[in-house]
C-alpha cells in the first residue's frame, strides 16, 4: 500500500527474525507460520483492527482469534509491537515456566489474548460464537441503531490454518456462520499447504473455497503472504460485506524467507537451527552476529498503535456516552452484567414444587426454570443441538436467533432473537458457547443428551481451562433414557466429565434441586457447569435444601436416632432409591442418613468441617448410588463402603425394566448397606 | 421401473404400515423416516445390493450402513423381508428388553446389522473406513485383478440423514473419501428437510450438494422418495463411477403418507397415534381394523432375496475358488486372518531393550515395534492425524494409502498402500478405524496426542460397544509433553478413557513394556486398546515382564525382605519414580514392593488370587503414582493409601520443571509412602 513505509517493512521483517530466534532459544516451537503470517498479522493489528493496547477489555474493540494457537508468536509479537505490555524479555522467555508467553496463547494469562487456542478448530468455531454474541448484545443494548453506527458494532477477525480448516468442528461452525449471515466475521485462512506431515496434498484435496461458498460465505483469494495491498483490499471488501461472513484464502509460503526450510514441514514445528537463522538475517538485512534485534525506530513506529488506539477509544467513548445518556435502562443493564451482578429479587422468580411421589422430570423442571427467568435475566440465552423439546431448553415466548428468513412454521427468528438452534452440531455448540461467554457478559447455555457430551468434550475442556460460565443442559442422563438403548445411554459420562479439572457436574435429585442448581450456577461467573437431568419423572422429595445444593452435598434425611450407622450418598434419579432404602433400614432399626450429592466439585470446595459433618469420617458403613460407573465414588465409599453402580453398557428397553435388571432398586441399596455394616462388624 | 410389480409396491407399503405400527405398539420410536425411506431401502436390499441373507458374514457381500440409526426399522424391516432371520414377532418386539430389534441397530446382536449406529455421523464416517478397507484388502489378496473382476470387489452403501450430514465427523470423513477417490462408496442422503426441531431451515441453509462437490464427490439428485426409477438410475451411475465416491441427494417427504403428520417434526421421533395409522392404512389400501398385516404373497416375493442371494453367492464362490487356487499363499493369509491367528514366531520379531538409565521414549519404542512387525503382520496398518513423526506411527518403508496422485516429496502413495494419512481429523480417524475393523480382518491403528483422544471419543466409545480391535497410538501422554502447555497436556484423559466400558488403556512403563503391550493387544481380537505413550525418554527398567504386562499389572520389584510394608503402584513414566522411591525406602529399612500397572482393565480380568498376590489386601500402606488425576486410583490406594496425582491443568515449560513443580518426584513418592505407613501406625 502507498502508506506502507520502510518502517512497516522492517517491523514485519523484525517479526520474522524474532519468531525464528525465540523458537531457537527455547529449542522447540513453531517458527514457520509466525514468519509467513507476519505481514497479515501486522496489517490486522496496525492497520485494520480497532483496538486499544492500553485497554484490552474495551468492549468496543474488534476481537482477534488466532485459531492456529501453535503459532502463538504470531500473536505475541503483535502484542509486543503494539504495546500490550509484552516486552522483548517476554518473547525471549517463550515456552518457559512462568512466562507470559506460553506455548499456546492462554486467555487470562497474557493481556490481549482473547481466547485460549491450540486444539485445532476451536478458535475459529468460538469466533463464530463471538460474532453471534456481538449481534445478540447489540440487540440487548442498542437494537435500533443503523448498521455500523452503534458502539456495539465491531468485527471479529480470525486467522486459521490448514489444521483448523480440516477439523470437523469448523465445518459445523462455518455452516452455522453462513446460516446466521454473520457479516461481522472475517476469516483469514492461511493456505500454506504445509502441515506436520509436510505437503498437505497427502491428506487434503478438497476445494476449500468452494466448500465455504456452499456454506454461504463471501469468498476471496489473495496470492502471497507479502501481498499486503491485496490483503488490505480484501479485508475492506470483507468488512463491506455485512450480510455474509467472509473468508480470505491467503496463499502463503510457510517459513518465508528461510532459505532451505521454507515451504516444508521442517518450518512448521521445530527450531530452524542457527545456520538457517543466520541466512534469514542476511536475506532480511539484519546483522547475523546479533540476536533479538529490535530497532528503536521500528518499535516506536509500531507502538503508535497505542496512540491510534487511544484516539479510536476516545471517539468510540463519545458515541458510547451518547448511547448511555439516551438509554439509561440499557446502560444499567450493561453495568449490572459487567459487574457480574444479578438483579434484586431474581431468585424469587424460581419455581418451586411441593413434595409429590409422582413428581416431574428434572429436564422439565429445568425448562420451567428457564421460562421463569426469561424476563428477569435477559442475559440468559441458549438452545439445543436439535433437541429443544427433549432438552427443554426453550424459554416460553422467546424468538429464535437468526435472520428472519430462517423462520419456519415452528419458530420465529429475528437477528436479535434468544433461542439458539445449533442443528445436529454438538461440537460447534460447545465452541460457540465458549465464544459467547468470552465475548461479553451474557450467559449462554446449550443442550443435548448427556451421552453426546462426548461430541463436545474438547470445547468443554477449554471452557474449564478458561473458567468460562457456559452452562450445558445435558438431559437423558442415564439408562433412564430407556428405549433408545446403549448408544444413547450414558454410563461413563458423569465420571468422565467430573474428571475435567474445573468443570462442575450437577446432577439434581428432583425438581427443587434443579431450580437450586440453576440458582447456584447463575450466582457463579467463573466456571462451566454441566447439568445432568433426567428424561423420566422423579418424585419431588421432602427436605431438599437450596443451600445444600449450592454446597454440592448435604444431609437430606438424618438418621432417626441422630447418630447414623450408615450413610447413603446418592445423586439424581437414584436419590429416591436412597430415600426409600433409608425407610426400609430404619424400619429394621438401622439408623440411616441420606446425603444428596448433586455436585461433587462444589462439595469439595467446602471446608473440611462441613464435609466431615455431612459424611462423618467415623461412620465407615457407607453406600453410594448413582446410575453410572463407580470410578468417582470409591473415595466417598472408602474401604468398608459399597458402591451401587453400572460397569457395562446399557440396553434398549423401558427404563423401569433397565433399572430393575441392572440392579438399581431399593432392595439393592438396602442390601449394600447391610453388606457394608457387616463388613465392618467382621473387621471389628 | 418396468419390472417393479404390484407385489413390490405392496411390499413397500407394508413396510410403511409396519413401521408406523411397531412404533405405536411400544409407544415410542422413529416411524417417519422408516416410512419415507421404504422404497429406497427396499430397492437396495431387493434390487441393488449383492448379499446373501443366509450368510450375513459372506466376505463378498456389499455392505449396508444405516447412518441414521434412529430409523432402525428401515433396516429391521428389510432384514425381515429379505429373510435374515427376523420375523414379525421381532418387529412387534421393537425397543423392548431382550428383543432382536433394539432402538438402534446393534452389530453382533442382530444378524445383518453391519455396524452399531445411532450417534449421528458415525455410520457414514465408518463407511468411509469400510470402503478404504475394501481397497486395502483387495491389495493384500488380489491386487492384480482388473477393476470389478475380483471376488474382493464390492460396494459400500450408506443411508444418511440431515443429522449425519450436519455432524462435523462426516465433513472430515467425506473430505477424506473424496481425497481417497473411493469409487466403491455410495451414499444416499435422505434430504427430508425435517429434524427434531422440525423444518431444518431453522438450522441448515448450506448447499450440501455443492459441499460434496467441493470434496470431489460425484453428486446426483433424485426428487421424491417414491421415484424408484430415478433412484435406480442414480445407483447405477454411482456404481459406474469408480473414481469418486457418490452421493445421491434423495428428496423425500418424512412420514409419507401419514395425512396430517408427514413432512413435520411430529413424524420424526414419536408414535403417530392410532387415528393417524388408521388413515395411513386407508390411503395404502390396508384393512384399518387389522394390525401387522403382511400378505403371504408379499413376504414370499420379498424372500426371493434368499434365492437371488444364494445364486450370487454361488457365482461369487466360483470366482473366489479360482482366486484361491491361483493364490495359495494369499488364501493362507486370508484364512489365518479370518481365524484370528497370528503367524508362528511372529513375536520373535519384537524388539527388546537392555536396561538403560538414559532409555528411550515409549512412543519411539512403539514405532520400532511397528516397523519390526511390518513384514510378518501384513494385516497391521495405520497412521496418524497429521502427527506421524510425533506419534511414530509409520512403518519403515511402507507406502502411503491413496491414489498415486496424492504423493508428495515426503510420501509415496499407492491405492493399496499401508500408511494412513488422516489429516487433522481425529474424529474421522476414530470412525474410520471402526469401519476398517468392521469390514474385514485387518488390524488398524491410528495416532494422535493423548489430549486429542477427546476429539475422537464418540468413535472410541462405539469401538468399545462393538468390541472392535482398533488400536489408538496416543502419545505425549502427560505433562511430560512439556512446552506446548495446558491445551496439549492430558490430565484427566487416562481416567476419562478408563471410564469407557470395554476399552483397555495401556500405559507402558518403558520400552520393553511397550513391546509387550503391542504383543498382548495383537493377541486379542475383541477389544479396542489405547496406548498411552511418552514424548520423553524413560529409563529401560530391570525386571519388566511380558506376561505381567499381558495381565495388566505385576510385581516389578519385590521388597528385599519378601514381605512388603508398603506397595507402590505406578504406570508409564512414573514407574521410574516408584523404582527410585523403593531404593530410598529400602535404604531406610522400609520393605517396599513396586507394582507396575500398565493396564487396569487387563488386571481386573485376572482372578482374585492373582490380584491379591500382586496387591496383598493385608498390605494397606500403599502409594499410587501416575501423572493424571487421582480418580481411578482410590480403589487401589484404599483408605490408608496415598495418591500422587495432579488435579489441575498443566503449564508450558520443559517437562523436567513441570514434573518437579507439580510434585512428581522420587521424594514425593517416598514421602507418600512414609505418610501411608504412618497413617496405619496411627490407626493401629
């Protein structure tokens, strides 16, 4: 471009050399794409994006997602140059203990990193969520503004690699993005035709551009990573296209200009070697004897991004203030959400249920909670991966989120709607929820069958790693699903999900515990929560306790003597078995306590005194009962305890038959209690 | 078609009525697609496919995959009509305990069911694996035959729904299918534009046909589920196209001809109701008063599939016998593989390593095993999801599997090649391995980082459910991965994978245990096995035992006194810590046994006497050590035991720093042992 100066050129070349050197210094990493993407990333951070390095959380900023997280230097070097607080020593500390420059970008660890990326596909798929969130937030705060005029208008930029493009999660999310006509989403696909197994021709021969056309995207091509002029024109055209997401297929040469390793897999994921780096420096006019050279004038030039960012911020602030003055109620809502506050009296809207042996399915209770909260919590929105009616994820009266043209006989869509329709795309749903939660202060949820949490697991793990407040409505949570059989019956899923550090798995034992679970999870803002809910009706129990649910576990029914001989610990649909078993045992004179344990993770957060009060160490006769594998329960059962579990796949039949045949009965729990007591007596 | 008789028409109409009635009888299920797909499925089973209902395992048969497993009646009714052994009572027993007609088709449970389907996308993705396996097997047994002339030539037919098409795993697999030019794969996409949330327009607006063109597929359209003539022409054209996989976009009306519910979501997943069924019977000319009517002449007509199948089988047998006579060595190989036998002396090819403190990474040992077995076990083949060099999955000298045109500077491909390149598509890899294992007697493996087992988890679960001998080479199995940081470091994965019923997770402690693990898993044929292998070098230990590995756990080092005070149980890279801790403890006079436990599942298979011999119940001072979460270890540690684990995400740094900072040190294990002993003394 005409205004592309020698300093810009030197800045880009500096990035190339630093990328090679930083990897060489630590001895491992990914230099190649950071080198070849240098002009594109520099263009975005210095010329295209609206952002303010001094305020990485400015809500008016454009978002940048580096989907190819392995090329973290692509981002770190821009953050360094633009003035986000990273300095040359941080670049030198790449991939070392305690540094601000870990192997993959980590949100919350390094200022300016919008999202933790690395597992391929996740960044791009979450960016779709960000773009959706931007529209929904605009709808909440400034729906009447003309396009492009609102302080809530901005763009989401993504750089993605061959790996991102090959992953199925991006296929799902890209189809959704086209369907949703996300004109605020701009993707640069780094088409370098090299992955770890070298030339991608060995594994990839699809026409990716045509594939994106089939999704309804706006597709452009730019030849050459150095072709900044064409890239800028393409970016301008992408921004001008407001009805479709844009993909720019940017043909780059990985590792450019490394003389022997560029355009090979050797430039992808390993240090280039000192000799090669010397040659790179020579090619680019750097002193081959010196390391980590950053000319003062280059840095000063790039750091002007701060000034420009501040100016843009000031300009934006003016428009924001006008909006705030004109929209005091919406401003109050924004402030409340940004403050992670819930409105006074909100919890009074929660439904309650009277004890009732016939009861209600917890999925249905959850649906009633959502509808009850619809008005008081506008930040809450979500939907299902094509199981809305089964997951009970639709708030009564809520419009669907999408262009009006996608409306059907059953659903009315508008661009600011609230009900999400992910289609049969669980993985993209998980990633999109992450993007929504990262983008702003709304509270997204998404539903599917618990067994299909497997499909979204990589996204759930990232939510846990980033501590994002996404909520998963996982229904049909056991063999209680019934006739659909073993492919649809979760057996191992509660254990497998509890295994993820930081994720809370909540399996309420009845309708009131379900409402309490929603109350507790909405009161938190730094944790993904998965609700495990039943298909089948559960009795509404006496004695459930909202505070107890929030603490993860509590005494639902005390031994009549006040001094339990045995403690039965249960979750979800098996709570009723514990309650029924207690009656039998008490009638036999066995003092029996029932502990409801809807959330192991929240229980583990409680102090030892509370935990010991609920499950006294001295009472070693214990039974745990949950329609899943035993793995999570050994630590609660202890050596003398008994675990009522299922260690094999399920079967297709009505749920009553399955519970009986697979040993989830009152009698089985009673017998387990007797056995545990007997074991202790034998040992005594 | 001209030869489509009144009996064919009545057979198809019979299917429609039976589908509606079977669902009505049990009260739940999916009638709509079974009704609208009746002509297409009938055409496949009665007119298109080569199959023999009296020999469902005939290796010359065409394969049929019902990817939309929820429409199980589509398959069951064909199996009933064609004479696979299902009778009308089985249809009436749909979705009930013990029936041959569970909610979703279950391979190994009902004759003629090629694959368990239901989790959407898996069937189509596995069909790609079947089509690949067909070519690889042809290459093993009959590579010189002209196209279409070999007894090993046949087709793989798939019916897939909107849900299958939306799932990312099919995007991955379909891209691979186009890349691999699988001319033997024919997909009918049931484009009925209805899913559970009703009109798919709410969630799907991509141009799916164009998307499949972009993958390099041969795309055809057929309007109308009743349009058998056009469908047959399209099927013929699909078979004639031998260089590309074919998709036939078949526009159907779900639930046809249900008067009020067809073409709505109400026909998808619920019983239609008696009144509607009466109307259907009237429309189709059935007696509305009677149920489950199957005219004798209709059944007799359809059961002629047996005669035709037998005739086709006889004809094929002639060609097979000619082949067998001409190819005695290949025939012997086929017999060996079909008999699940390994060749005499094969295990002598396995490499061994001498004790060595510097050691070798277990991923590297695994790679050496594969290369060593390449010649003696031609059935073994596999590859990686773009991590070949990291996963060490390439056998030395093996060609790549694919059209010669996909060869690159690094890889030489031929259609019968052995090295698989999945691209960055872990999920499709998992599903494809399932398809390969289902198709025939070869032994497939696939590699990625252990952390990305999450991406393939739905496929792994189905492998476990179907008891398929797929092998997963999961390397970089802990924080030992190092600098790539928390997104790439498995923490919860060993626990989460062990949670899957039937899957064996094997984490060898050194190179010799790695070879033993391969030996043990190749000796089994009814279980998927995941190998968890290190990136970093591990010392080669004294005392490892091949038999011990096959039994899952064994005494690696006995207490010097022969009577252990404490037992340390370890896996993988932490085995060395147990060994080192034992030395320290023994020097302190603490009699210490080290148990190596590479596979908990195989250990659990052993009899109680063996298990108690390895971990004596009387020795309650115990330590477990594994660089993952504690969840799987409580049951081995017991109340007095101590667990050395990691309960949070990792970090980006060199692995030595991470092990030290996160408490995986000899001293930590020693201290845990002391603590466990002290706890017992305190209790005594």
